[in-house]
């Protein structure tokens, strides 16, 4: 059996779903089921890593994220956190300065884990779920240093990422049928009569 590890760019996947209203019902997704849609019978998933960051400006969003992350952890998904940093920008229309938040470190964290796990020989094949071309340099370097390991990309729904696809050994595309078959149950029972409930706005 070939050893497989998934590297999931959380915000890249999330926004591909959130940007299309008819896909919003797929936000409550089971990442383990999603990953299993793409492997062959000769492959075994060793680990799935989910790269994300909590949104400091919105308690409601952060709470939804934490519920989602807890649901993934129950499925054995390993969470790797980046962060959001404040950044001043200038409005192109009124020229006034305003402060926004910019997500940092996801592509760096994916690169670090890709190298680390390749060095440790934890995988024969890496599947990266992302459409972010910033990952290209790290993919190229890992392929140079570990030519016997295969690195493929799974492009989130609604994205293209042609250059990223060209730099990988193989590529696939997330389609609605993959999302539809990978939904978590609305209510997930926990210990002590507690439960995780799909956020109302994600229905």
C-alpha cells in the first residue's frame, strides 16, 4: 500500500465553497470523507493535516470555526494554525487608510510540513487541496530533493490554478458530487450528553 498524506489549505477550500451561495450547504464538510474520494484502493491515508487560522475580528466566525475544527478532530484530522495580522491599506476611491486583516503562514506551514514529512519518509504520495500558486516553490523543492515521492494537487471547486497543476505529478478537481457525499451529520454526539451542532447559517 502506498502511504498518503493530505495537506488541506483550509481557507482556500472554505472560500471556494462560500463564494458560491448554492454551495454554502457544503461548509459542514467531513474532510476525512472528502479525502477518501480521491485515493485508490492501493493507497492508505496515513494522516490528514488541516491548515487554518482563527478570525480575531469576529467572535461569531471564530465560534463557528471552533465547532468545525472540533468536528474534524473527532475524525482524526490534525490541525495546524496560522494567524491573521493587521494590515493598513489605502482605499483606491477615497484614498483614506483603513485597517484590515491578512491571513499569514498557511502556505509556509504547508511547506514546512511537506518537507518535514518527506524527510521522515511519512508518505509516498502527497495530496494538496489548494489552488494557491504560492505553494509552487515548496512543491518544486520537495520534488527536486525527493524525486521518488509524488506530489499532486486537488483543486477546490470553482478554482483553476493552471500553473499549480503543471508543477505537480498529478491533479484532480473537487466537484459538487465530492462535496455532496462528504457532509457531516447535523448533530454529532459527544461525551457527557454534549453535542456539536452544524451552525445554523451553514444549512
